């Protein structure tokens, strides 16, 4: 059974990552502060009983309206899709997690399998695959977004944060997607270079708990 969901313009934020820059194309040539369009490649990853796919991803980068040299804004778009072959039905519980409940493995899925997608944002650090695999446990931060507005991220040098764009509960096998268009992330406090990369995670609860993560192409956000 296929389910689709449009982005809610807001999110929750948690922490980790940064990386290499990709080629950027100016939307308006000759302008000193022109918006910068960043095309990003599709990706796919297979995990236990699930296949993750990301399509249509791109970003649009602008200087912050604060004009203080330490801020910038990025609008991100894309479609994260999970094709889930096997999952227990589960029961959706509080968003703070079903710690210790049977089959949840102390995960963040609050009693149900879940598809989640967002961006890893870092200031003056490299969001490389080895850093992500290591968990960068010392750099984990927690912030909050607001529904109906942009997601504000305060980043100092060496800081990294996870910015969750949206999520969808998975209650039975099927194809699930989170599609987002021009989700706004405003970064403040980073006087040096900043970078980002997409992440998509599927957690499957049950006796054979699994977590599958698909990362996107790292890109510079100024």
C-alpha cells in the first residue's frame, strides 16, 4: 500500500556531521549576493527488509537577512522513500520514545517503525562518512524548530547538528515517502564556512530490530 506525505514546514533538531563541497551554479550571474542553486544526486541504499531512495534533491542558498557575516539561509527540497517489506504493526506512543518496551531496542521510534529525514549541518568541520560512523558523540546538540516557520540553527565553530525535516510512522509493510519543498533552514553564529548533507533513516522495530541510513551528497552552504 502506498502512502505519501507533504512536508510540514517545521521540524525538530538533534545533532551530528559536515563534508566536501560540490559544484555550485549561480542563479543570477554577476550579482555579488546572488542566490546559489545546488543540484544534488539521487541515492539508494538497501537494508534488512527495506530499501531507501532519495530523489529530486536540491538546495538554494542565500545570505541571511541579518547581514552580519555569520548567517545564511538554505531552502532544501527532495523526496525520501522507504519500501518496507516486513515490519510488526506496532503502536504509536509518545514522541519521547518507548524506552525498554519489547521490540523497540530503546530506539527513538516510540513503539512503531519509522521513516525520518533531515539534514546534518556543521560549522567549520568536515561531515565525512567516518565521522558520522563514529557518531561524533561529543558534538551532539539539541535544538527546536517551529511549525509554520523556518528552522533556526545556531552553530559555533566545530559544532554539528541534525535538523529533522519530517517523519512518518510505518505501521505495516508498504511504500512510504516524505516529500519536502523549499524547507527553510536559517543558520546563525557560524562566521566560517558551513556545510550540510541529507540523511534518511528507517528504524524497524520487532525481534529483528534494524536501522538503515541513507546519506546524501555533502554540499557547501557558504
